[in-house]
C-alpha cells in the first residue's frame, strides 16, 4: 500500500527546546521510513526579525507543497506558537486536509483562561475544534481540553517519548553528590530557587555540585551562578554525548519549573536511573509516583526543594531505590517507538 503522506509543522529541528527534541526523537525512531513525511520548521532561535522571516519562509514552503499531502500535523503551544500556527491551521482547512493538532504548551491553561479575550478566545476554540485529531500529553490535559474540544474521541493522549538508554541502573554511582538540571536558565524553570537550595546544601555538603545544561535565557542569573562556581557549573547547551556523560556523572536530576507540559528532561532523567525531583505542575504528577519513582515538590519554594534534595543525599539507599524504580517506569512508558506507532495509528484512523 502507498505510504501515508504527512506534512508536519513545528519549530525547526535545530531549535533548542522540547518540541524540536520530540520531533528529532520521532525521526530517530524511523517515522520518515513508515510514512512519507516532510517537516517544515516554522520557528528558529534568534531575534524577532529572524523568527518572523522563518515563519514567512515556512508559510510559503507549506503553501507550495500542501496539496501533495493527505494530513497536516501541527505542533502547537501557547503564546507566540499559537498565533504563528493559526495561519498554518487555516491553510490546512482551506485546502481541506486532514488536520492533527499536537498540543505541547505547559502554560496553556494560563493562556486560554487569562490571556485570550473575546474574539481571540472564540477563535482559538473554533480552530482547535476543526482538527480531526487533537493530541495532548497526559490525561489531565485531556480533562482540560474536553471542555473546549467537541467530542472526547477526538482528543488523544500520547505522551512524549525518548530513546531508552541501554544502561544498567544497578551500576550507577549513587554515592556522588552531583545534581543535574537540563533546561533554559530563566525564572520560569525555577533557577532562582534551585540556586538558593544549592547554596544551602553546600554548607551541609561542601562537595555537592550542580551541573546546568542549558543556555542563558535570562542573563541576570550569570553573575549568581559564577559566584557559586565551587558548587555550580553552567555547561551551556549540550549535545547528546555531553548529556550522556552528565547523566552518568549525576545520580540526581532536578527540574523545579513553574509550569511544564510533559518535559522530556524528566523522562530522560528517570530513564537514566536518576533520583528525580520535580515541581508538581503540568503532567508531572502523572510522570512521577511521588515517593516511589521520584519526588514532587511545590513550585516556587526553595525550602521544599532544599528538603527534597537533602533527603535523597542523606539516604543513599532511598536515592538508589527511587532511581531504579524510575528507570523501570521510564522503560515501560517513555519508549519513542510506542509514541511513533501511536501517532501513525491516528493517521490511519482519520484517513478511514
């Protein structure tokens, strides 16, 4: 049978972010071998002008090839992502294409409930309801969108997937007091609270060390991080080899964000056998069984973060138990191949 033809739109695969990582993981799982897919990047890193030019270029590229495809699959978040993607959603509808919307925005509740007003609010509801399938990351997001999207059967829950590393978590060195954070260095990722907690921990354990893998979105944190250089290393944006090295070095993973969707970094931390500590936001309460496969904490609370980190550092056996349980859960639930197969099933279903 001929392959399904899919035009997929989202941030450029070179963009430093979660959605582009999801797309790259789908390619690593072979989605381009199972379907005839073209991916067009609608956004790139850089200035507003550069982003605007990329969006215009992507629109032209999509317009010239859309008739060759059966399905348009659009990755969309909140804020600028939604406004940018609304043009591509309208294009797909004008060309009478089957439409899959893949919602990634961890801050969508704020965007929908507070930022959108009047006609803009109604317009988003209308556009989202024109989709043939609406993918969300976790059951709690389905519960939110079922009041917006007509027809529960249209909303599909597919969590983000990763390539499960071939490791033996039983051999991980849980005696090291190394902690890993992966993500943008900014207020919303909880960097301020994390640095406060590390500064306190360094008085209890002079050898504790935080490794930060990510770029400075907020330069105001640079001087603070440099002042803690004995206990904090900012590694910049890291490639896959450097990431694996850090996961091997660090038995503890932390993500104290103010909001999230389904962060790949937490799935990766768990899959590498790390004792994982994260804010109880987004779908993290469905990724982590609190006290069993990791620890959930209240966001914006450096005291709670300090207490959780101290707990796993003080009790190596507990830290190891969390890490090994996390690895087993991740292996069963976050395999990118399962995500790819579930997406392809949606494609087949909407073309029937």
